[in-house]
C-alpha cells in the first residue's frame, strides 16, 4: 500500500514539514530551474523556498527532453532581463547586483554536472550576468555529500542571496530553520549509524 503523502510538501505525512513553514514576502522574484532528478530526491530544499516565498517559481526541467510548455515559460523568463545566481570566477558580487533595479533571480537546482547540461541545452542561461555570494558561509546541508563543504544547498543560496540584496539580515532565516527540521527528521529516520557512515561531511 502506498504511504500517505502530503499534497503540499510531497513528504510522507509523518515527516510533513508544512507546520514548520513560514510565509515570507520577497521583493526580488525568484525562479528555480530544477533538474527533474532533484525533484525526485527525498529532500528537495527548493520546494521549501517555493512554499515559503511570496514570489518564487519552481520550474522542473528534464535537460534531456525539455517540454514545449516549459520552453514557453523559460522564453518569457528570458525576456524579463533575469540574472543568474551561480558560483564561479566569472560571478560578480551581490553588492553590485543590489544597486541595480529589481529583476528575476535564477537559481539552478541540480548537481554540477547536470547544471552544466541544463546550460548547454539553454545557452542563453550561460550568457546571463552571474552573481554569487562570497563563499564564506559553510553549508548546513548535512544530508548529502557535497563536492566541497562550501557548496550551499539551493535553499541556503536563495536565503542568503535575498538577505544580501534586499539588505534584510535575518529576514530569510526561517527558510534555513525549516530545512534544519527536515534534515533532522531525515537523519532520525535513517538512523544515526547510517548517517555517520555515509553522509556526514568530513571535517
Ligand atoms: Zn506537508
């Protein structure tokens, strides 16, 4: 028999995080281009952002086969002068972005390899102006092995980016608190032994 799933957060009812969500008003529109593979992952941190922020759009794409409907939405997004929030040497500081008129912020929720594939399929994305956080904040996302501990989850990147460009220091911290709760539940479910053996980031 299938487990009962919450229709809002898509988690099994015993670990539904909806009571832990807060409703936040963001000034800069957020668009998350999510790899289909991330959508299927047990803890999709991007969904926490989509359910919490007043202006957040989650676009699930299969880079191997982007649907016509999805392409239409992406073309509309492309026409709205968005910027890409993406780490790397080509990225400018968020303090530069904060001085510009508000525009959509695009985040890619995918592994490094798959995000490069998405940009290969959508070359205009790769050509957008890029901005990123200074890599000073260690990730709290403890559930998946990251290529390096500086790599933030999509949710953390969204929370820290909005706080930086809207100059609201702790306004988005409740996103991180919800993520912490979800991860604690997941670690509890898998058991401490499995977690420590497989997932904990080596200090
Ligand atoms: Zn729920």
